[in-house]
């Protein structure tokens, strides 16, 4: 009897690809990163987001295994989104993909729950391995940094030891970002569901803590801190 054409089927017991959510406010960057990831048999991008707030929404609905966040994004930065995702989805793996080769951002990313920190300039070389390392629960940092540094930081955080201090609180960071983006006190109050008086108090605290005088200087500081893009 003639045999039927064989139909390719997945190997029995083969692991499903890692489901990835990709968040970056530049569509061209997302497209390039997606091409890198979707070219690997064990990785697949299941959703994209254009800012930190959308990343949180998409993570809730798509339930990915791994989320890749840019640092500088509108509405919520990647660091702010990482903090919230770590809180509401503690099993989610997080990677930061950034143009900033900056030790402060690196430590902030780890504090926010990220498992790795990859530079965009070498994403074509490092990102795939960073994804696989994150899924193995291993830290990843771009070459040149010492993995022991990451492990030491995580051990200190777990043991409750002192960590590098934040200049401002998370709420003040939210206010700073929204002020720098041109929102009025009333608009910020509506976005954060707080009173205008509370917004103005946080704004006054920011000016005092940072030694700044006005909105323009707050905006310049926000750009230097990577909260908004110039």
C-alpha cells in the first residue's frame, strides 16, 4: 500500500518556546529586536508595548514568561514598570534593554527585580543569551561586568543590608516624570488619583531635595536621570 506523506510534529517532550513581551517606545527598535528573538526556536515574542504602563497592561493579559523593558519610555519608565511587575507578577522574569551604560541604572534595575541588563548597542550579540539566562534564573550583564557583582548585590538585598540610597522616593520619581512631560498639577493629580495639594507638596520636596529652582531644571534633571528622552 502507498504510504501517506509524513507530517512534521513537534518532538515529544520538547519545551514550549519562552513567551516574551517586548516594550520600547520606538517601533523600529521593537521590529529589530523581534527579528532577533523570533529567529530563535526557543524564543517567541507574543506581545509588544510602546510604554511602561502599556507593558503592565499587556503582561496582565498575555501572561508572558519574560518581559524586556527599555528604560526611557513615556508614562512609566522601564524601571517603574519593572517595580510594579515584580510586585504583581513575582514569577515573571524581567530584562532591561537600554542604551545607558550606567552603573546607577544597573543597580536600580536589579532593585526593581530585573534579572539582566543588556545594552542596545550589542543586543544582536547578547540579548538571546540574556533571555536564556533569565529563564534559568541566572543573572546576566553585558560583557565587562562581573557576575559576582550581581550575586553580591542580590545577596545584600535579600539579607536586608544597606543598598545604594535613592535620591528621591518612587512617588516623587512619578511626579518628576509627569512634571517633566509637561503635565499640570491638576492633570498629575487625576493621573495618580491624589489631590492637587499632594502633588504640589511632592513637587516642592523634589525642588528642595535636588537643589533645583523650577520646572525647567526639573525637566533637565529628568532627562539626565533617563526618565524622559531629550
